[in-house]
């Protein structure tokens, strides 16, 4: 939990409502196309960029292994060949990780499609909560297992007894970036957790206010795309 507990919290706690100036508030329906667009922006800026130096190191290791094989004495090629195989395996693992993560990401889009969220942007935090639908009253209805949602995952599976708590991301942390695109805000935590908030949830005035305030407060962590 550790550092994530400092970033995420229960939106019902009084301390989260007492601080910060409210800049924008609205509701939006989750759309797969928007989620994919925002996630691809995140991948290009963070995943691919971090992958390049790793692959360069792998290529260097491959070149060194090949040179050792070429210059090794007869009967002593086992160790350079072993190094070559390790380099190839590490390179394949580096490449496969983003591909597997993308597959898992896309497989969960159907669950999020059409889900309604409320979003509140303050000067010190962003609060995202899933809109609860009214359950239909039935006589002696058997209990049902709730499906896991984006809010559940962000809170490491900590659900409230009656409702799913809000996800609260504190903007004063150095591990939080906010990408400002034409149609959405992309919130990135620790370069690993991504939250996509479409601007259609807010008015133009609210969007402009968010840009003016947070670009000053967050500095280089507020990135115009």
C-alpha cells in the first residue's frame, strides 16, 4: 500500500472536503474510444520512452556477447553464448511486458463501457467517484457479487460496505502528472496509474480555470499536449 495510500483515499473523509478551491465539477459516461486514446498517449509518453534506454542496454549486451563469441578460444564459447541467450531473453521480456499490459487493458474495457462517473477538480486534489445506480427492490432477492470497477482497482480493492469510496489523487505530490489534451485530462500517478477525465464533463469556463490554476500550482508536472 505505502505510497499509494498517500495518493488515494476515501472521498467521504472530512479532510478531503475541507481543503482546496473547487475548479471544476461534472459527470461523464465512460467511453472505450476515449479511454484507448488517453491510454495510448500515456504509453507513448511514459512506457515507450522508458523502454528505449532498456533496449539500448540490451543491444549493447548483445553486441558484447557476439564479440566475445567471435574472439573466444575454441571450446570456451559456452559463457558468451549463455550471455547472449540471457540478453535475448531480457530483451524479449522488456518488449512483451507493454504488449501484455495493453492486452489486459483492452480486455477490461467492456466492463467500464457506459459506467457513469463524477469528477471534481480542486487546486490540491482530484476526486473521481462512480455514480451509484438505484437498485431495484425485489422480495427476498439473493445477494449478488459486485463486479470490480476502476474505482475498486485504484483503491487496492478497499470497498465500503454500502458504496464504493471515491478515488482522491493529491496534486501536491511529485509523482503526479496531469496531461492536458484538447478533449481530455490524463492523470498519471507514479508513471503507472492512469485516470482519464474527458473535458466534456465540464464547461469551457471550468476547463480554462483548471488550466490557469493548475499550470501554476503544478509547474512542469502540468503538461499541455
